[in-house]
C-alpha cells in the first residue's frame, strides 16, 4: 500500500470524511471566529477527520496534533482575490503561495488548491491550470492526496456559482487534471448534485459555503449532499461562527459519521 493510499484511508476511516476549513485568512483576512488560531482549533477537538489550514497557521497550532487521535492536516497551497473586500474585483488574480514540500515540512497529510474559472482572463485560468498540474505531480512524489477546489465565479456576484451545469462543468474540468479528491459547491438540489457526482472522476467533499440562516438548514444541506453521493463534507463559517463551535462540531460528526438525522443532530446544540 502506498503512502497516498494510507493517507486517504485514514481520512475516510469512519466512512464519510468530516473536514473543517480554517484557511479563510489567506483570502478573506481574520474573519470572526478564526481570529485566534489556537482557540478555534482547540474547540474542534477530535470530532473532525481533518483540519484545513495554511502551512503557516499549521505551525502555530502544531501542539494540538501530537497525539495519535488528532485530526489529519490538509494544507492550503494557493490563493485568489475573488472574495477580497466587497468580493468584487477589477482584474482577478491567482497565486501559488506554497510548494508541496513546504506543506510536508509543516506536517501536512494532504494538500488543497483552487481551480477558479470565470475571471474573464484566459491567461490567468491557463496559469492556474499549469500550477495545479505542477502541484499534482509534486504531491504524487510525496504520496500526499491532492485536492482541487473548482469554482465558477463572476465578478458581479458575491460567491461562486452553484447552478448545476456550472458546478458540473468545473468539477469535470478539475477531474481531468487528476486529483485524488474534489471539494465542490453543493448545488442545493439533490438530483442536480447527484449528476455532478456522476460526471466527476474523483470522490467529492462538498464545500460548506456561506453562513446559512439557521443551524437546522445547515445540517439538512449536509444530509442532502451526503445522500446525493458526496463522500464527505468540508465546513467553515457555519461551524466556527456558530454560537457553540464545540457542540456544532459534535453535531456534524454525529450526522456524518453515525448517520443521525438533522433533527436529531440539532438537539445537540440545544444542550
């Protein structure tokens, strides 16, 4: 068994994968809930299977990962400006910030990168593709799972496009690059998302996306995505901006790992 296989099996050792994304600071700055890296990581406990952060953030909280039961570490390698300030941009950019070997030195078990489609400048998208291809080869050399997060964007809106055909297009495009996993927007429609899963070559973790209006809505979205074929979930603001991140991590873990209903999971938050 290769190092890649071992790391993937560890990520999915409880069936579906539960990942918490904490790397927003590289693209959005110090959002509420992640101002203090050490504090938020401690609140997660061992409920998630993996935490996603930059190598720099990883080094500041490494003492939380010394035990055998600690979550895996997924390192963010790149950034883009599509979420900056008012989430508008005149000219989009994409930049690779870290090399895979830097993530390895920081203790990462996997790496994740963006594929951003829709900037309006083919040169930027071409550069993005070239960088992902290079990072994929480097990750393969180290036996690290390589994750692509494909996004379809337009500068006049505040978030990535979640329409089924757009998500299906970028997911298939990302699949053709050769990742081990994809991190994909949930379309909001179970049948539509099932078609995204069917058209993709790699297992899909959904992106938790923007803050939802309430906890039950968030948990129902996760349940629908898993029922539609997602191999796991990645959540961020809906967890660490919740009133009790520790209880939310427990509720999400119950839903993902034990198959409890959203209605049962939300009761954990009412303790």
